[in-house]
């Protein structure tokens, strides 16, 4: 059965062909080539509705909405009814289609070994892909946008153009000018009884919106930085402001999983410890020196780690074990150096390695020289 939605001008759009479906939305084709509709399958929050309205306004992040950009941004809000300006009836939006396959489906060791993914690619292509993706994330950060819900499922890699596109942009955290009138309209038109909101909670929502921070209400637990885990476990991450520093932890997870062909940095050999539990316990198993690596997961992961340049290893160790996190510009520069190194050493550009690469030796501690006065001549002997 077809579904009908309406534009803000009251124009009717009939939806027929579903091309993808997820936990909270379905994606439909339109009669315009390269244009899709995202239809929410459940009611979304007030902040999400206001965020979509604000993003769709002309003048807000227009360069990111262009058809040639790497971002699938909301372009036009859609409604369940043909009434205008009813925030409560918002049910989806129009967006440009982006090409590619989710990195989650590509970065899989078994698939790569069986030549099901990255068939004509090598490690230089992986690094180029990362540089392209990190450059896009850097653009977002420069526009006061935090992805928040980092996930390989939201990054599409086009193996033909070798570009990465980013989807689910409506879930990001944005810092935008929101009028008080718009906020009041959202609350006036919303069914507070249905949402079980008290007067105090409604006013608290208004204050949050007036702060100009439109929160990211989604998250993927294995990308969560340690300082955000308490909010995640309390179910309050959706009303917690994210920072670039928070995101740099998840960005490092993303880079690690790409270079390590899908393996999470906090997968260990310690029982059934989940990545989130390992992050919470600071259980990053990869070390600078081979002799110190006691908790590595079984398999080829130590071999892959051993072939990463030392400076790349050091950035991971720093980001995952201290409160100092590598910024995106530094990552891009390190990856460019890695690419140049592989260009001069083609064997290091293979996706999978057969043998462990000899690592650095742990330096021996310096010992102070101890003088035995009995072995020395005395001043009287001179």
C-alpha cells in the first residue's frame, strides 16, 4: 500500500518504492533522479523536528546541502497532513541520494580474504579513503557540527569514484540560530500528554533549544568516549552536549577499524568483555613493544598492528590511553606520510600480511655509573 506525504506548500507526494529500511525510518525513491525521501516510522522528538526545520531553511549550511557535497542533508521537510507549518505532523524530509556501500559491509576480514570486498584495492586506497572521510568530518567540525553517532554504517564508500559519502545527517549535533517563536510553536503544536512531558520538562526543553545546541540523540556504544559513558549508561546521552574532543575518540576508533580491517581497538582476549566495557576499563590491548602485549585478540591482528608505522601506533596509544587525543589535522598528515611510505615500499601496501613485522625493541633502563672510591687513586698520589 502506497503512502502519501505533503510538502510545506501542501503538495502531495505518493511514496511507493522502499529502497532501504532501518530502525526508525524508511528510504523511498522519487520521480526525480538522485532525490530520495526519508520517512520516519515512529514519532521523533521535539528537538529532532526543530532541527530538521532549521536545517531546511535557506541560508543554513547551504554549501553542505549541494548535490555535489559528501553530505546527505535534509532539504525539504515533509508532513503527514496537508496543513502548513504543523511541526507535530513532520514525518520526514527530502534529501539527495549518495552513492556507495556502507563501510560496515566492506571492512570485514573474511570478505576481504575471499575477495568479496576491496577486490581491486590496496592499503593505499584505504588510507586515501580515510583522508577523504576525515576531511569531510573536519568540514563539519569547522561548522560547529558534531556527528555524535559515529558508525561505519553511516559512511558510504563508492569504489568507482573512491569517495566517501555521509548519511543520516539529521541526527548530528548542530549549533544553529533558532528563533524563540519557532520553539514556542513546536511546543504549542506538540501533544505533551502523548509524550508524557511535565510542565517543568517542557520548559527545560525550551531552555536547551534556546541554547542553540540541537543535540544528537543517537549513539553507537563502541564509539563512545570514556567521559560520555556515564551519560550513556544513564540514558542521558541524547540531552548531553558533545564536543570535538569527545568525537576525536570515536574518530580514532573509526581509523583503527579501517586500518585493521574491521577489528575494534578494544576487542581483547579477556573473556566476553564488550568494547564498551573495555573502553570503560581502559583495556586497550595494543602496545608499543611486542613483549608487553598480553591481551591481544586471537588471529592475525598482531600482524596487522606490527605493520603500522610507529608514529601511527603512538597516536592510537595516546588517544586510547590518555586524555590527550590526536586532532584530525594531525591524523591526515600522519596518513599522508604513511601513504608516501607505502608508495616507496609496495609490499607494505598489501591489505593482509602473512608474517609479523619485527617491532621496536624496548629500550633498557639507563643505569647510573657507580664509582668505587677504593679503585681510585687518592689526591695524595697525584
